C-alpha cells in the first residue's frame, strides 16, 4: 500500500501482539514524512472552550466573548492545528473531493468520539448545494461505522459556503439550522462533530438548538482548529 498523501510505498509493519491477538491489522495510511507535517493538540494544553492550543487550560478571549454573548460556552476539542499541511489536506479532501482521504484521520477521530461517550453523535450537515457539487459530507466520511443521529439540517440553501466568507461575515451568519426531531435530544449528552473549528459560529448555532431542546450536555469535536 502507498501513502495516501504522497504516494510513496508504506512499509508493512507486523508486530507479534497483533498476530497473537488475531485482531485486524491497523496499518498506517500515510508515511512518517507526511505525518510529521501535522501538529497534534494536547487537550491538557488547550482552551477548554474551543480546543485552541495554548499553555494553560483557561478560556481564551474568543471563548470569553461567546460566554458573554450566550452565558455559556462550548466544550470543544480538536485533534490537530489548522496548519499548512492540514490546509492542504482539507483542500484535497473537500474541495478536490478525494474521498479516499477520509481514512487519514478516521481512526483517530473515531477513537476520540468513543472516548467522549456521548448519547447522540450529530454531524454538522453540509448544504444541499455542497452535497450536489462535492458528492459527500466530509464529516460523515470521517465517522466510519459510528452510529449518528441525523436530526440537524440546513434551513434552506445558503448562497455562500462558509469557506468563502470573511471572518466578519461568518460571525454575522444567521441561524442556518433546524432540528427535525427535538424530542430525542431531551436529557441526552450530545456530541457535535465537524471537520474544522474556524470561528465557532456554526457550532454555536447548532448548540443553541440542542440547548433549546433541553439536552443535558453538549461537547464538540473537530479534526482541526
Ligand atoms: Zn507520504
Ligand atoms: Zn477558546
């Protein structure tokens, strides 16, 4: 098998433990060289609101503004920083639509989802326009066989994709979502999953609806921050 990002041949690694346990082999899908381009975020050295890497686990100034606006803040974690390697990855996965690239972070993403132990896992949906052009929801692609609850939907076709908006435009975006079945949310611990945390605007819009529907708790996770 070759590295999904640079196409160099990957060494097959067999360890005795894997063979004796008779579990399916978890071979890496990218090479060491490509792997070093990504920077992991240690949740113990990150903002507890947005997952931004920082020395101390205090709420950052952006999250303090959300706290001020809503009276609560998200509890978000991200696996990796949104650095150049991650930007290039997202470009190839989402905008060039290389669906094989979902495998690069899928295993880690699913492990963290299981670790977060939510009652309902809810992916942030893409607009119908994006779905029509890209052909897949990049968040769903990362989830493998994780059971998801698809009750969050776009209200109507949003004319401009989030990725084409400025930071100011993103922050001004009105509520884009509706919850199709609010009853199932009541008393539940919800995990919202997205690919990138940019301003937090999208996740806060979604979280507002789940809070209105009286969920017990909300946590959120993205691949990048
Ligand atoms: Zn590589
Ligand atoms: Zn923060």
